[in-house]
């Protein structure tokens, strides 16, 4: 039956079913990637050991138990949580700013996090009620949330004009980068190295607490995003159009930017500034799923999680026994997928 | 050494120093392979890192900072305690101008030229200007400053003694340099001879900056890495690391389960007292504190499960040995840890004390190696 023979309703149904199928395939791919990530590493653990060890930790010898529960599982799960959070924050940023080049990092969130982390590394502040190991992520989080607050103030002050928001965000990025460079100039060689490592982004520094916090953040914020998928879809038709439909865009922008700031701040504060996912995850999802935010919002989160999970697998598998920081690999994984999809779309046209 | 003895010793050396030094020209091939002609005596000298001051002090204990007209970083950056001793005995050391911050790109060539040194002593790859910095080399040479490169860091096994020999010639202290080199060589030879007969090489993981850097940066071909093989061990990072250092997962450690674990401790007594994580050694640290600091770090589950930790074969070594003429102490420590039976007669802490007593005008403070003991915490 040729598509021309179908009614508009049926054709829409067919497209929607196909997109649901695509999203199911993406979920399946995500599970496969998680399995791959869990199976990778120098210890000779096969799939049976891993599944058995997850169901019954006592079935494994001490060192294998620690490898599975303290090394592999937290690293693999934080990849999913951070990837999903950045993917979700990415799609919301691009839509709310109506800018395909925007990502959560455009708003200065990650640069501020790097500045906070650098301050923690160089000045080694002692904060009350906090163990030493928590100071770095807490400083990164506070600075990231601080930059989010600044952006929100600017949004309010400017009446929500999106160019102002983007320009202010970029200015904030440059300011934070300059201050970080200034700190590096003063810091010891070891501290400079630490800052560089932190900036690249690395999943191995995450434990169960970090997995729990980032996951909780994502789970709490996702329903708010899902509640506004219709409005966000409408916004894709243009700001003036959305306004004419009675939507208070300025108010919407405040809520969305609040969500983005919190998501991105939690995503980067533990693992470092893992770029690129918040930018390209949403684009890959858009190429696969179209503009309907009912599917695009969860799809973008899945894409983000998938890219980071695959990058996590590669970071362990490329040079066995050695870790290549995952921040180096996200673009290496994401760009070929992205270019492939772009090329495919060109052919289709 | 008691202080009166030291005073006599220093006075004696000062008398010797007041004898006229023969003037002339010496030819040196430095550690970058460059041929350099130097007019002696060298009366104006700059160094890149303040941590070369102990080396100057070894060669000229009566006047460690004499003719030193500038440096990039002060000694206090890496050894604040030693700097205090230096200031107490040689107050003029407080006024040595600095010509940079903490890295090569922070160096002001103009400032160096303004200091008008005859000679600049830089490290092959320390934190200061490197041998590849052609522009700075040209500028300084044109301004009449000769440059020689020494090295205790990139290839300490091969470059330590040539570096000391060069400095001995430059400073007119060939005898003292020769004495130290003979001492170093005899200690090195002892280890080499015994290791030559070793059948089984225990596996070792050498971790840089435990507690300061995240888990687990290993030293392979670089810095202290080759000391593991020299001391009769098998460095497990060698087989996998693509460069001199690399980051390994905790899983790599748990899977390889090395016989011996060694961390290079860069923590300070202040960090230890604050309860922070970097494993600490050096001035102010007692043997008990050092063992406790190490145990604190190794209490994490991924380390506690290692056989090396469970069998008390986990150790810390003072990180500064990685760029120090006294690195023979680290080699002895590695040897006693990797082959405890073979090297039961070596006492690295005593060797360090001997070096200080014999060659340096300073007192040794703190311990420079430690071993985890079960029940220490």
C-alpha cells in the first residue's frame, strides 16, 4: 500500500509507530552497551560471572567482587546517569534558546564547575561538615549552580530575550576559563595536572553515592520535562507562534533554564566536564525521531546515555589495563554516528 | 652531627674556599648532548628549580647559594622545611631573585638577562625551560649566558651521576662530586650484583601521588619507574602503559594483584594533620605518622583487597626522590621491599642520614619511606 493511499491520520500513526520502534531499538542498544561496558576489563570475568555476581555478590571471590561492585558497576551506571542528564539538558537548552549550537555548556555551567573544582584543587579549602574527598565535587556543584543562578537573574532582567541569555552564557564561559587559567598560573605543577585531568572528564572517580545522586537528580527532573513536552514542541514552531497560542515564553524559559542548570551541574560535578554529549546527543535523537518532544525528550536522554556508555566501554577496551579518559572519547564515538545520520538524511532528501 | 662539629667543619671548608680558584675554560657535554665552553670560576649562576639547591649545598656546603644570582622557583615550593634551615644558616638565601613562576612559560628571559649570569643550569625536563626551548637558549646565549642541562628526572638511572659530575666541574668541586659519585656507585653496584642472581622477579605497581591524584597513575618508563627493574622487580605498568606514565583502573591493580605496591608520597605533615588523603612523608613526619598516613589511604576497599596490602608489602617513598641526586635512597628502599631477604642488610633511612651527615650542611628531618603494618590503625 503506497503512503499516498493512506489518510493523514493513518500516515501520522505509521510515522509514530516507526518512531516508537526506533526508540525501542535505542533502549535495546543501551542495554547491550551497558552489558558490553560491564564485561570490559582486564579481569577475566565472563557474562555468567557478572550476572551471577550481580544477583549474588557472595558467589564471587573477594577481588572479583570488588572489581564488579566497586569498579565496574559504578563506572558503568554513572555513564548512563551522566549521559542521560546531559542529553536531557541538551535538548531542553536547544529548544528553549531556539539555537542548534547551544548546549548546557553554552550557559557556562561546566566552565563554572571547572573553576570551582580548580579552586578546590589549588586552594584546598576546608569546608565545615564535609569530608576532604567531598570538597572538590561540592565546590564544582556550587559554582555550576551559581552560574545557573546568574543566568536565571539575567533571564529575568532581560525579560527572557534568548540572544541576551546566549551571549551572557558565552561571556560567563570566557570569564570562568580565564579565571581557571589564572589559577593554573599560580598553582603547583601537580595541581595543574590535577586540573587538566579533572577537566577532561573521567568516570572512574565515581562511586555508588555519586551514581545515586546523579540518578536521583535525573529522575526528579525528568517528569517536569515530560509535563512540558507539548509546550516545547509548540515552541519549535517559533517563539512568536507560541506566544500567540497564549504561552508565557519568558516564564517557561526561567523554568527550563533552572532544570538545565541543575541537571548539568550534577552531571559534571562528579565526573568532570564531559562535553559534546549535551550538544550532539539531542541532534542524533532529532535526526532519528523528529521534532515531537514527546519522543525527542526521552530519546535525547537515551542517546546521551548510549554515547557515554559506549565511550566508557572504549575507554577501558582500547588499551587494556590503561584508562583513556572518557572525555577524550565522547566525540570520537559521537561524531561518526552523527555524520552517518546526516549523510543518510541527505540521501533521503 | 653536633652543631659545634658542624661549625668547625663549615669553617674549615670556608678556609679552603678562600684559596684562589684557578681560572680557565672548561668544556662540557651536557645532558642534552650540547657542547658548552664555560669560563671558570663561575661567579654568577642561575638555576631553574630551587630543588637543585641541595645539590649545590652538597658540592659547596660552606656556601650553598654563593654565586647564585637567581632561580625560577624557590626551594620552599617542594621542601619548605629545608628552606627554613637554609635561611637560618645562610640568610642571604632569602634575597635570591626569582625569574619566573612555576612553569616554563612563566619564565621572564628579560629578568634572567638582567641578572647577567655567566651560566644557567636548567633541567632536561623539570618544570623550567627545557632543552627544546631553542628561542630561549638563543636569547640567553646571545646575551652571554651559557646554559647547561642536567637531569635527575627523565632518566635518573643514567643521568644522575653525569649531572653531578658536570656540576662538580662547573663549581670547581670535582673532589666532593667524585666522593659522592664513588659512594653512589658502590651502593648501586651492591644492588646490581645481587639482583643479577635473582631468579624470581616479584611484580610491583608504582603509583604516583597516591591520595593526591585519583586512582591509579602508574610510573612505567619514566621517573622512578625503571628503579623497579633495577631493584629486581617486574613493573606491571611497563607491559600496558603507552607512555612514561599512564592511568590504570583499580581493576587492573586487583587483577594483576602485584606482590609489592609502592606509592610516591607527596603529602606534607600539614596535609596529614588536616586528615586529608595525600600519603605524606618528609619533614615533620615520624615513622608512626607515615605508617598511619599510608594505612589511611590503603583502607579503601580496592586497596585493602590487594595481597600486597594484606601481607604488609605496601610502602610509600618520598615523592621528591623522583628529581633528586639522592635517589639512591629510593633504589635501596625498593630493593629491600622487593627482595627483603636479599637486602636485609640495607637501611635506606640510614643511607639518607649518612648522605646528610657527610655531604650536607643541614639536619635531616622526618622519614622518607614507610611500610603499612596490619594493626597500625
